[in-house]
C-alpha cells in the first residue's frame, strides 16, 4: 500500500487495513513504512531525473588545500544528460554574488539555461543567486539535509577529480589550480570513458567502427603524464 499510494500516511493505511480485517496500530504501520522508505532514493526522484535529464544541471563546491595550507574553493556545473562539465571556477572566498556570476558565465550565448538546477542548501546560494536564477527562468531543486545521493552525479565527479587528479599533484596557488582543473576537465569531457554512457566520453559524438589490428598508435600525455590519450595516426 505504501508503494502504490505515496500520498497515504500511517493513519490512512491503518484504516484501509481495518476494512480488510487486519487490526494493527498506527505505530506498527509506521514501523514498516520506514523500512520500505529507507532503501535509498525514492522511485519518484529517480523517475524525475530520468524524464528531465536533458533539462537538468547540477552544481556544487569542493575545497582544495595548497602546499601553503591555503584553502581554495572550486565551483562546478555538470549536465545530467551526458555528464559533461559545463563550467569550473576557483576562488578564495566564494559569495552568493560570485556564485551567481559563475552561473551567468556558464549560460553563454550558445548555451540555453536549463529548466532545473540541483544544489545543496549551502549559504553560498543566497539571495543574489536566487534572483539570477529567477531572471534566467531556472527552478531550484534543493537537496535534503545530509542527503548527498540526491545530487549523486556531482558527488561522483568530485570523487573522480580527487582520485584521478588532485590526490596525485601538489597545488601551489590559485592560478596553478585553475590550469590543473582546465586540463582535467578537457580530458574528462573529450576522452575519459564513462560506463553509464556506454564507455564513451561526454562530448564524444563520433561513430565507433571496427578496424583492423594494424596501424600506428599515438599517445599524448595529460597533466604531465598522469593520464594519456591514445589515438590512431592519420
């Protein structure tokens, strides 16, 4: 009954069970309702993301410490449809005005704003940020408290950029971090394969064809040899 009638509460289900001859308390009903609802994100949220993925962006922050123990903040925007990183910016002191300006820069003249934007309840998404979103016609979707799985695509990219890039490099200053992030984002968008995309890169639109084993292969290094890009010679 809980799965088929998501608007029903414990009292409503208790009454329905009573009509069927099952006399149970509302507390017992609530106990089993919690067991059913605590199994990860609700199907309704999954269905919403699947139906509107082409019109959904997500954004988030993460922190990076330099070798001089300074804290830098990285803001990024990711598209749900193909996992493409649309925008990355670095700052020492993020504010609502700065965050709003980054979103304006992300919505360039050749890129339409999304219908929905998923983000957490951080104070950096303040009044200035909300005003900019309303002017762009973007609806905010704030994730619940302590629910990182509600913004899973953003969280997954933070893990990727840390384990594949930042955990293996020394960051000296803000300019250095900008160059590192620009190089990794280019690699991530155009070359890194994704299992959720059929082992394709987010911006890979080429058609894969079977080729023979012959031919010369060329290797280009990324981030000083931390990663490599392989392609066939022309």
